[in-house]
C-alpha cells in the first residue's frame, strides 16, 4: 500500500533559485484563530525543481478546466462577470490616490 497525505490547502509557495517549496496545511483540531475557527497549520512540504513545478501547474490547470466543464466547480471570475451583468451600471469618480499609495488598491 502507498502512503497518502491529506491537506486542506497550500499555505505558502517559496521559490529559491531553481527549487520550489510548497507547504501543505491542514485545519488544526485544537488551534483556533481569533474568531474561533480552526487555524491552518503546516503538515508537510513538497520540494521540487522549477520545471517540475511548472509541469504540475499545467496539469492542475487542465484538471481545473475539466472540473469547470463538468460543473463540479465554478470560477470566481465567471461568477463576478455574471453579477456585473446583472447589476445596474453606475458611474463613479475615483478620488486621486494619496501620495505613496499603490494604484492597485483604489
């Protein structure tokens, strides 16, 4: 029998030179955040070369496309564009950004 590992998600991805480290996290049965929700805690790390990571990302994108096509999941962008189409169009004027403010957060 082969060992299996369950993870609730990816906590962090770090690239150092030609090596990618992917930290897998699981929800803790004992540790809670300030809202009383289970805290994501480190469980295991995957370490691979950059080219293997790029191939893994490509494979995951293909798997995601299959899940979307099958209706198992929906992309957030698709949901947002449907909401935008249904919402009335309102013109707004954005205030100029404050000095030293990032234009990404207007």
